[in-house]
């Protein structure tokens, strides 16, 4: 199980992205999952950015690479490879 303090240490004051509240609503998960990713990242002090729902959107902050949704997989992998080069 993750601890809020350890996640906060990773994402606090970092630019990140993840599933948007709108994407969670579109797949009817808002009443199923224990928290919404967008809300939780903001609560933990992340600097949350998002693109259009279901579009590829990747944010890189230092060595941290995050993708908004499955459509971001390729762009996320490319961003990671760029960091490793």
C-alpha cells in the first residue's frame, strides 16, 4: 500500500499529469475508485497539468515523466528514452 507521505515526496511541487476527472467520469469510475487521480495529485501538492480528455499528453519535470492516459504511452516512452540518452 502506498503512503501519502512517500507519494508527496515524489510529486510535491513537481509538474505532473494523470487521468483527468473528466476521463474518470467518462468511463464511470468516479464511484468505483477510492480517489480521483487529478484531485489526489493536487491534494498532495503536485503541479497538475492536463490536455484534452483522451489525447496524448506527457509532462516531464526533471527525471519524472508522467502521461495522462493510455494514449500517452508512446509519447511517455519517447520522453523517457530522451532522458536516458
